[in-house]
């Protein structure tokens, strides 16, 4: 199902880039998606449920599935030669401030979604599972800031995490103990969000990203 969800996200991103899809656009029907992706209808429905939960789409019975206003518009991807050091520089500039804003304006539904990502990440025992929920957690915090322009900036940055050089480095430097450490740091961030503590959210996010940068780039 995760592969179907990722394929759907890629289709939406492609539509945003070429201008055929934007906030409010209607998605192809489930039948069309089944034919296009050659996967069972149940897998399409489950993937759409995840996208709806993440606030990317909204489904209206009898009318269809539509992109939400918070879905990214035309977002260009990160340059293909973006280095892990550049990715971390941008994350360290952007995400602590995003966390502070989210602590101020997040809704209860945002906080519930973020907490779910935290718990599922903590329950993941392998690299792939943890990475999926790690990415969802950080994007969930960005969504909770409720700023469309900020989300476009975040999604441009986030496309860099799909570059092969990033994935290879993350896999090579990942260990069970390091994932447990990241989960503890994620927990501190989420607790600050739940406490509506902007300074705590910002400081914990800054410390977390510093540790990620040190681990990835060999700075100890």
C-alpha cells in the first residue's frame, strides 16, 4: 500500500508541476486510477485514505476526490545535485521556526495526526518503516503551521529527501540505537507542541536536526 500511496503522491506532484492539478482540482476516479496504476481498487482506497488523513485530498461521496487548499501548488523540485549538507542547512534554517509556529496555531486534529506519526514511528522496527513515519511527522508539523506558502517551501525542500544520495547516506548511518535516539527527540518536540510551547518546540527541533546533521555528515 505504501508504494501505491507514494505513486499517487508522485502523480499529484507531477500534475502540480505541469499545471494540470492544483488546489481544488478533481482527481481521476478510483476506476481510472486502478487502470492507470494496475493495482487493486482496495489499495487505491487505502492510499486515498492516507492522503485524506494527511490533509492532501478531501473525498465527497457521489462527487469524487479533490485536492485541498493545503495541497502544494506548482512546486519545483530540489536541484538534482543538492547535497546532504545543503539539505540539512535548509532544514536547520526552516524547521525550528516551523515548529514554533505550529505550537501556536495547530488544531487538535493536527496534534492528533502528529502524535499518530510519532507513535507509529516509535513502533517501527526497521529502517524503511521508521523513515516513512519520520518524514510524515516532520511534514505533519509543517502542515500544522497552516501557511500555504510555507508548505510550498517545505515541499521543495522535502523533494531533496527523495534524492538517491540522501537515501543512501541515511541508510548507511542508521542504527537501531540511533533510531531510538531520534524517537526520543521526536517525542520531546511533540510534547512541546502539545504543551503549546513555541520556544520548547523550536529548541527541541533545532537540537534534533543538529544531531541528525552530526550523524549524517560525520561531525562528532
